[in-house]
C-alpha cells in the first residue's frame, strides 16, 4: 500500500542516512526553510559497527556535529544531558550525543530504510522498505562508510568465523583468552588491539608500515598563537600546513590531481593517537610485513607473512579501513548507476557536492575524492552543510 501525505509527499530534499553528515546537512537545509525528509537509524554505524570502549581520534572542537547556529555542540549536549566526559571523546558518549542532536534538530526523522532511488519527473522517486515512497526534488546520500569495508586480497572470501573487519564488531569481549592478529596500523587497528589486550586476549598487530605513527605528539605546535593558527585549522585533519589547506575544500579542489592525491594520503595515512601508546607497550607488533597467504586449520587460521614467518591464531581482525565503491549501494536504479561519473568507485562531484546526476548529492567519505580528506571526518560536517546550501 502506498501511504500518501496530505500533499503528494513532495519534499525539497530526501536525505538517505542519519550519521553525523546526514543529521548536520538536514539541519542546515531545514534551517533555511527547505522541506526535508531524512531516513535512517541515527548513529547506527557508530553504535553497531565500532567496538565498545573505543575513542574518537579527533580533538574536541573537531568532534562537534555542525549546526548552523552552533547550538548543538558537544558542550551543549554535556550541559543538557548532565553527563561528564572529556577528550579523547568516548565512542559511547559520541553516539549518545548524535542521538541527542537528532532529537533536538530532527524529531521528524524516519527510521524507515530506503530501498530504491530512481530519477522521476522533476526529481527523484525514493522507495521505502514499508512500501511507501516519497517524491523529492533532490536526494543527498549520507550513508557513511558502512557499505565500504576493505579487506586485503589474502583474506577475501574467508569465513567470518575466522576473519572479520573492525566494522563487524561492537563488542570484542568474545575474544578473551584468544590469540588474535590485528592487521593494520591505523587508529581502528591500534584501538582494537588496545581493547583486546585489556579484555585479556592475546593480540598481535601486523602492518605493512615500517613504523607506527602517532599523532598529537607535538602539542607545543598548537600553543604558538597566530603561528599555530597559520599551521592548523580547527578541523584537526592532517599535519602542520597540510591541516590549513585541507580545511578549505573548495581551494583543495582546485589543485592538480597530482598534488591532491599525495596531500590526501599524507593527511589521513595510518596513525594512532599518542595517548594509546602506553596501553600498547606490551602488545607485540610485526611491522614491514603483510599476510601473503592464509589457510583455515579447523577452528584456527594459519597466516604466512611476506617476511617468511608463520602464525597460527584463533582469529584475524582486519583494520585496513574503507574504500568507497558506489556500486555497492543497493538502492540506486540501473539508470542512475550508469549515469554516475566515477573514478575508482568515487563519485565525481561539482559545487554543492552534486554528482553527474543533477540533483543527486553525496556527503561524507564518498565526497572526499572530489573535495579532499576533510570529508572523511566529523569536522567535515562544517563544510558539507554550508556547501550543500549553495546548490539551493
């Protein structure tokens, strides 16, 4: 049955996804008087696909979900909810903050899942899991990174009983007493190893890098007044100098691709936050090596490493991050799929974060290829909300 509102369910914008980018963008548009419909389970990726006990990598100012009047910050949440926490921001508090943001700004949000997006006359036809549909002039895709976990070749097709991605877990306590290899040297790998060790598992980190990099080790660089302001943007993405540049995505976008790619990598290359370091002092780390091949041995898994060493362990957790591939979105019609201009799975976006399909926009990580690494982080919500308004 097709449910119809009094008006023929027409909205100006339908937003698919209710993580930080979806919530923030909807709030900016609603503030300007746009008729917005937002669909998704608020903060569900952060709640269900990150291990409990984790902390955000970003600093305090960079962890606010942006809103047009700066009334929905972490500080406002703490005061309103009467909770106390500081930096680094605990995952649990951040999830509750996002849910509070949604209740304050977007109480009309629908948790109904979007199952179809197709072009229609004057816009788009958005189908929902309950069979109803919405006609919208524009659609914004804000589904986050949930569809894009990336696994190295050696692990493709192996059963989840033996190999999982960090995004498969919201609770690591089932690995108590087990030997677990964690692959990768970024924040999610290192935090998984820290949690496993605290839960009395026996983790080992295996990474291609020849050293573990730590961010936030040079705090004095942030205390130099005007000089620090020149070196760092408040968005907390990238090292001194690069941080300033990636803080201006519209300028970053003008750089030649030959500069954009190395700058992006330098801004978000694998690293942990310095506070994790003492917690990992007793966790063995095998660096400058990768897993060359794997073999299932009953309830164990054997790993052959590129340095000739072997390991037989209970489980492997992959923490190698995410790679955007918009072919993985199940809800796009074949016509949209074939008209979307992409590079290596990323949508190519113009001003207003608009794709090659007019009226179809992307925020969050899928926008990072076009607008730079800021769009990978919560602090990118400051840019996305304001930039989307330009399209209206």
